[in-house]
């Protein structure tokens, strides 16, 4: 990659002159030989070089732009590079060290403090072409920062709203699952289990031959009985021992109080057989 002094030479070859800050101006009055000639005659002296020392000189703006294009830098960085080089060159000149610009000549400081330039030799200019241009960095303003802050606040608000919706949906899902479990448990609790113990009955032949000790059951007339269609008549012992009576005992286990109350109020003692 070309350095600052090399690009100064290229610029002078293309435009014929240049102004350098704190140093002065350089101008070529004669024509510049082509590159093919210079490649064959490498020690071709420069004729018609004009140098004017000027402490108040300013760098040619076109050169700063040329340097930025060749180095692929933004204008501000290119200007800083050129200023840094010329400042260093001025310091060398002030302490008595000459500064050489290859392809143009050598600048030196005389005893009286003035600068002079001794012509050098032409060099074949290399046309490397401009370097890839770097993208200039965007300088953020107060409006940009405010817009970014507002965007962040809006994003945070959307996130809060989304979290709230998710929490509500999760709570509803938990309630729905709890209700389903409750209903499922209630249905299972309403499933009653009954154990039936059935006897085939007793006949008169199965009774003991000695029945004198048996005492007939006498109904208690003091208790008012209410006929119930769901209650079977209880036979009185001793009334007719020749008749066979089948009896059935049902042990019903009801795990739900609500279910038990419902069966009790409906006078239904066995949900399976209806008796």
C-alpha cells in the first residue's frame, strides 16, 4: 500500500503541482516522461522543478480526497494521516534532517531558516488503483439515541404484555385441569359398590323338630308404620312356617356424602337393583 510521500509524488505527476501545509508548494514545469521510458531509463533527472517555501501554506484539498480514495479511508481519517505526516516532516526539517520525496526531490532547511528543494529523479509511477473504500461510520445524534431508547421501551412493554398474557393462560390452564380432576374424582366417587349376600331360604323341613321353644314375633302396635312401595313386607315368624322366604342383604359402600343423601331422600337403597 502506498505511503503518504509516494501518493504526494503520484498526485504531482497527475496534476502538476501540490501545496503542503507548513512547507510550501511544489510544481513541475516540464512534461513527465511516460512509465515505459522511465522503466528503461531509471535515472532520469527532473527538470523544471519549482519549489516555494511558505509557512502558512495549506494542504491542497484535492490531495486529501485523492489520498482517501487511494487508501480507502473516509475524509476525516485521510486528513488526519496527511496532517500527521506533514507535522513529522516539519519536525525533521526543524532539527536539520532533510525530507526526501522519491520521484520529486529532497527538501532541506538552510541556516537562515528557509526551506529549499533539490530536484531528484523521475520514477515510474505504479498504478495500483484505488483501495476499496471503507464505509463511513454513521455519527449518532441525540435524535438517534432518543429513537433507540423509545424502541427499547416499546420492546420492553411488548415483552411485559406478552408475559402477562402467558401468566393468565397458564392460570386458566391450571384451573381447567383442577376442575377436570375434581369432576373426574366426583364421578368416580359417585360409583357405588354393593356387596350382596343372598340366602336360598329355609324350609319347614330344615327347622328343628322341637319348635316349642320358638317364640313368635309379635308386631309392635305402638309404632306407626307407613306403607312404602319400595319396602317389602316382612313376614311374621310363626304365622306360616311352610312358606319359603328368600332374603337378600345388600351392603352398599358410598364414598360420596352427596350421593348417599340423594339415595336416602329418594328411598332407594340399592342403585343397582332399585330396592
